[in-house]
C-alpha cells in the first residue's frame, strides 16, 4: 500500500510538509500500515497547525469511514463511523429535533477529529466539551487490537484518547449523545460593550440564562477602546417560537484562489474592525439566527483560509484560570494591539467548570481568547512567544489543535498529565506536533 | 422516485446515489455479493432516512439467475421507480491478454451480466409504463486504449446497448440513462495517483440523481465536462490514444 506522496495542508496552511497518504474505508479492516515509519489518522484537516500532520510519515485518511450505524430518534444516541462529519450528523439529526451537544465553529470536522481534539463551543459554560457527551468508541491500535472504550470500559484509554490528538490509536466508530432542541433556530441578543469589565459582567449575568455565549473583541482597541466588542448570547427557539421561520439558503461563496499577499493587514484590519464594531447602532439588538448563521458563519465562505495569502496564518487560542482572568486578558489584548497584528475576529469566552474526561483536553475553568495572525515572518512568531509567556505565567495553556509553534516547555507547563498520557500513545503513531512539542517536553 | 432497485449496491457511486435518494425517504432493494457490506449500507441508509431497505446477497456473474433477481426486486418493492446497474470490476489487463478465461470472465461480470439485467429491467419498466434505468458505464468505453481495452470493451457494450435502449424505450416511458463517469475516486481506483480531473463519488452520485429527477435519458458524462474531453479523444488518431 504505497499511497501518494502528497502535501496535505492543515487549515492554517502552515507548515507544509510532504507525507504519504493512505485511505481507510472499511471499519472492520486492518489499519493500512506502511512497512515503516509512523502513522497518524487524518480527517478533514481542520486543525490549524501541525497536530494533524505527519511530515515524512504516513497519514491514514479516514473520510472513507463515513457510514452511519444507528440513530435512536427517541433517546438521541447516534452511532457512526469516525470519518462522518459533524455536518452530516446535523443533516440527519436536526430534522428530528436533535443537535450536537457541543460544536466548534466549523461543522466540517469529522467525529473522530472532534473526539481527538475534545472540541468545545459557545455552550462550554453549560455543557462542557464534546468528550463529555461521547458514550463510547472503538479504538484500533497498530498491533490490530480493538479496544471498546467508555467511562466504564478501558476508561484509561477513553480518557487518553479524548483530546489525545489521534496518537492513542485510530477511532473507527463512536456513539454520541445528542442534545434535544425545539427547532433549527436560535434567538438572543447582540450587545455592544466598551470594556473588559463589561464583558465579564455580561458573561456572569448570561451564564445561567443563555446556553450559547460568545464575544467578538476589537483587537486593535487601545486605551479608551481596549476591550470593546460585541457580546452574543442565544438559546435554541422552541417549535412555537420558531413557527413560520424559514432557513435562508446562503449564497455559495468561496475564496477561489490564494492572493499573492495576505488580504489581512494593518490597513484592512483597522477599517474592518471599526466598521464591524459600529455596524450596530443600538446597544442591544434582538436577533434570530439559523443554526448555520449562528454556529458556522465562516463555513459559508469556502476556503476562507486563503485570504491570508501564500504564507498562511497562525491561529492562537489560550485559556487562563479565573483568578486573574481580567488582568491577564487585558495584558494579552494590550500586547496584541501594540503589535498591530492580529485578525478580524478575536473571540473571547468564559469557560465553565464541567470537567472533561479527557486527559489532555484543552478547556479548563477561566477565560479563553482565540484569534488568527497572518504570518508576517519572525515578528509574528516573537509576538506569540510573548503571549505564551503571559499565559504560562498565569497558569494557563495553549490549544494544541491550533498550534504550529509553541515551545515544548510551554506545552509541558500547560498539560501536567503529559507523563500519564505517554503510556497510552500507540508505538506506531506520531505527528509533527508530537515530535516538535511532546517528545521533548 | 421512491422504489429503488440497485445491482452492485456496494459500489461507491451506487452508495452515493442511494444516500441521496434515502434523504427523501425512498425504499430500497439492494443486491450485492457481500452480506456484511450490505448490512452496513442498509444501516447507513436507514439512518439517512430510507423508509425501508431490503438486501439480497447474489453473485451477479451467475447469468441465469439475473432475470429472476429483477422480478424478485420488483415484487419486493411493489414496482420499480429507479433501477441502477452499478456492478463492475477493473480486470487485470495484462492477465487478460494471455488468458481467454480471464478475458471472458471479465466480460461476463462487466458486460454480459449488466446486459441481461438491462434486458429484463427494460421489459419490467416498459410494462409499468414509467421509471428510470440507470447504467453505470465509463468514458473508457469511448476508445480502445492499450492499457485497459478489455474493461473499455465491456463498457462500450453497455454504452451502445443503453443508448439504443434509450431511443427504443423512450416512448414507452422508460428513461434509460447511460452514465459515463470520468476518473472517480473510489476503492476501485485507490491505487491510482489523483490529479485535478478526479471527481468524488459523491459528486458523481448527486449528478446521477439530478439527471434522473429531470427525467433525462440517453448518455450523460459525469462530471459533464468529460463530454468535451472525450469529444477530442474520440477524434484523436490512434498513435495519440496509445499514449494516454
């Protein structure tokens, strides 16, 4: 099984590494193991950095594992092969009043990827991470062993594989408990706020009343305007509230080619952020959304990642514990604003305290900040190192699914369970991220 | 369009056709060799919305059972709105060149078997007065090439037979649709390096369903632009064809 030598890219289009790709389409079949070298499961490649890449090794593409196995429309339990995408699950489940219990900002990820990165979403403050809603899965190891993993059975492998970045084995099938929803629409408010204090007040006030909460911050705000942004909060509407609403078909938008330079630069950023902040004149706007408009606005633009040009971009997501979260968030925003780098959408959210079963899971109680940086050379990497220092000092951590550059020490300090985790890593499995960050940590 | 009979139901293109139709709540009668694979596909289609899925394990190379299989499918479904013939193998061209048995074996699965099914299904659907008969052929049937002329010859038979049936049975309400996919990324082509001309099985399957919905008959290429590529290739001289 030679496989093509290809240059599959992660979503950040950085780094670019040559590797072989082999396909797996039969969940009962053996792993397509190459004679030598390491392997890594690869789904839809939506991890931003190098955690879904295996430079010089082999990727096992799992999209062929795309069959549903069962769906109980009464209990909301759905079982499918791990290459099924979240978009496909929504298509099957939402018409019957079921939705994903947790979802990232794109639905174009596989079920296996969602588990391996223990993804989270705008309802983390209530429902925690994706892994909390996984009932069980089958883990196929390179020696051919198949482990049925759940909180009761092989619980140690269950914990290691949730957020385990695909290093503990290949997840072939999984069972997920979906969430009951009254309709395919959400209702809530968009609230303009002028400072971080307001943001934290709104977060505290909305945690109990709204299942989905997220904020956009103007990353160029300094002094007076530091920490200004829009606060979004929403709940799924009941069938009665949503009566008569129709989902609009969005136009098929796409970024067809990669522009020669990043379209996100100091000039466009300043104009966009000011316009975005001021687009809403009233302080509180009542809003309704379809599921796609609320959860997946960027999915409407195919290949949006191309706007950052041929050099690609770095996505940065960190979480800091509650103790100094306001001051640390301020310090991070100041550092970013001073640099003039950063992207259109800086996302800020307060996580809840539901603990994930995942050993290496990213979310923890505290505040998380996420944003994109077009790669402008050394300056970009140095800026992120300075942000790392602030995060680590505060006792926080960086999200591996979005990383392509953190130092091994940064990782080790953020993830104290790394030594326990190592025991469950499959001897044949590795990734560019694992070699760069975990092996030396 | 809700009673669907598929021969070679485990083929990648057939699965995508079935998934698309399952969303609308169709009923299926699926025929294939592997009971395990049929079970998996049946479960998948059920979750995706199929009203019912019946499966039948059969070796489609056994020619004298095929007419009865068509009748069995029709009876189980209570009539046929869409029949899809999708089974086929990619024979080992080199082995065929030195073996009459290998060549005939390949032609039996890829040409004789579908021809038998087409004949009986044409009768059944003609008798009903409406319905579609979809035959998965290939662009490889448009010209003989040194690297795969046995496969190409089998597909040429399907294309010509389907084209003729479409003209003959159109007035009886039978929409015979010959689909000629170009390069499709499926398990059958897993060993080939992929380039920009390759399409996914899903896009080909969705294209077929769209054509059936529109009541198309005759020959279609999938994706459509293969029609222009093949137009050029059909007029190319032999020494050029021998290079591709």
